[in-house]
C-alpha cells in the first residue's frame, strides 16, 4: 500500500517537525516546508494534501499557496485537500472562501489532524 503524501507548511521549524512526526506515526509520507517556494517545489502528482499555516515569515501568506493549488499552478492536483491552520479564528472565513477544505484553530488536539486528513482524503464527511 502506498503512503499518502502530505505537505506541511509552517515557518516554525518546531511545528513542522512535530506535525511531521505526528502524521508519520499515522502512516502518512510527509514533506516539511517552511515557506511557499519550498512547498511549491515539493508539490507533485503524488501530493494528496496540504496542511498550511496562514501566517508565514517574511510576509508570506498560506492563502497564497492555497490559491496556487486551486488554480493549478503547483504540480499537486487542484482538488488536493488543503487544511489551513492559524491561531486567529477571524481568518477562518477568509480561508474557507479562498478554497480551504477545513480550517483548524491552533493549538488543536494532536489526534484531530490525522483523523481529519484521512477523512477528507478518503472523501468522507467530517463532522
């Protein structure tokens, strides 16, 4: 069975490392990135999902990557699952309007992310 490839994008390397470990324990193949250029370069036809922090360093915005995915300007499928994360709940509507499949408010329970990713990638409903 092939592992499901997911790209995690967060400017905080500790967050990337912890999220990567968490998802790998659940059977995902994870590519960690700290900026949009890395994430765009890492995207491939094998990429099934993205977990993207909305606020990145140097003025980068995770929604820009979301828009690139949705418009087909990355190598990942335009309909890839995209979960946007942020500590600011006021950004949720903006993320959903830009095409995010789900918005997770930080900090989230460790078990929530892998469960959510699996459900969304398998095409099931998520409560």
